[in-house]
C-alpha cells in the first residue's frame, strides 16, 4: 500500500514544523515540549497572491513554494522536517469494521482488496493509509479501521511546495484531523476535559467555512460551506477603490474611513452569524443531534473583534475564539499580542506542529 506521503498516521519522527497552506496565506509553526508543557518557539504568516490556491487546490506551485520559503526565513526555524495537511475536500475517508485478530500484513492485504469498493479512482492514482482506532474493548472480535485516501496529484503538489524550500515532508495529514488535534489542547482545559460536551468548531477562512462537530472529543460531523473572509476583502476593495492586496492589508491593519464599521464590517459579521446558523441547521437536519453546547470560532474571520459575542447573541449558544496556545509558554522572540491575534487562524498549523510529539 502506498503511504499518504510518509503516512497520515506516522510513528516516531524528528522535530517537525507545521506548514499550513490556505487560500490566503502560508503559516509555519514550531513547538517544543518539556514534560507535559508546550512552548511556542517560532511562527510566521506569509500572504499568498489571490489565485495561488483555488477551490482547495494549489494552482501556482512556485508561488506557494516561494511563500513557504519566505515564511520559514521570517520564522528563523532550523527545522528541516515538515508536517503538512491536504484539505478534507480531497480526502476520501471510510470507517471499516475488521476482525480484531488479523496481523498487520493480513489487515493491509484485506484493506487493499476492499479499497476498490470505496475509492472511485484507480488505486495506482491514490495515496492511501489506515489506522486502527483505539477504544475497543480487549475481548471484542471486531475493530474499527479508518481508511484515508487522496489522489496522488493533490498530495504531490503539497509535497512540492514544502520540498521546494528544502524541507523533508514526514507527515501528510488531513486538515480536519489537524484541527481536531489542536482542539484537544483546548478541550483539555474544559470541565471534564471536553467529555459529555458537543462542540461545533467553525473554521471561517478566506473562501470557505468548515464545520467540525466534536462530541465526547470525537468528530461526529464535518462539512464545508462556501462563505469566507474574501467576501469582506472584496467589498472593501469595491467600496474604497483599493487593490485586492491593499484591501486585505487595510482589513488587518485599519485606517479605513469611519463608515467602514457600520456600512461594511457589521453587515459582514451579521452574514457570518447567519452562515454559522445555516451550517448548524445542516448538522441538525442530517444527524440525531439537535443542539451543541459550545461554538469554537477559528480561522481568519475569528480575529474580528466582538465576533464571539455577536455569534453567541444571535445563535443562543456560548461562543469563544479558539486559542490553542493559551496554556503554552512563549519563546522570547514571540510577540504575545501578535500571536494572540493570529491564534484562531493557526489551529491547523498547531495541530500539524503537535505531530512532532506523537507517541
């Protein structure tokens, strides 16, 4: 079986830098660990040109590789090994029940036989990996095996943009799993460690909103919706006669006319609340669930001041902005306020950097 580029679920490995490639930016993050305590060593965010990543696919490999190289230089990292993630939209996952007493070789052979039923592409055109899920009782006769597969051409582009600047990719993960990995840090500080809670993680990025609902710390639902912060950037561009790059910068740094808050930003925030409500309604209508206990806001749009309060007021569910670094120490080169601002958009990158410490 071909690995999903040194394995989605890889074992022991060297220190890794997380590399997250989104439609609007490349983010890199390096963590260290002493005992049970994590520390943020280095990170950087490098913007991407408007059409370098389109509909979850890298369309300009050289431009994205250049942005990765600039981000690595700015961060000052010496890490040579990377963890990167492909978007869930390109990954086929299937939960398969298998006899518990199979050897690894027998299980691999059976998965290769069964994969034909689940993957709508020739098997020589995909990267595949699998993991036996934990939590089974020791005397059960069956186990759950998670199969993940992605087309090689997609994986190859993600490998190329990290290999271009000289990194060795050790892990190719799936964005959804990386997000869950980072969520584990936040859940560990919730009452009961997040157990007996249903939490909707809303990652509102540049071009899409991903909802990932976690119940008892296991993902029960994921879906992408086409709403993102690029709509706000384009409205700033249109209304104030700026270029796309100028509009993106003004959105982050300020300096727009007085009517920006009331005429542009507030309507966008209301639209974002409606989109989150719609995403939740989709979840309720397609699962046995009819409520969530908490909304966790991630992605660039979660950086909008006051968005958590507005979401909580409009939807009637407590909402908080994701910060996976809240209990971490910071190296002297990290600016706490800057990291605090960027934190919600670094969830996937954090989940990838955490792969350094897999048992």
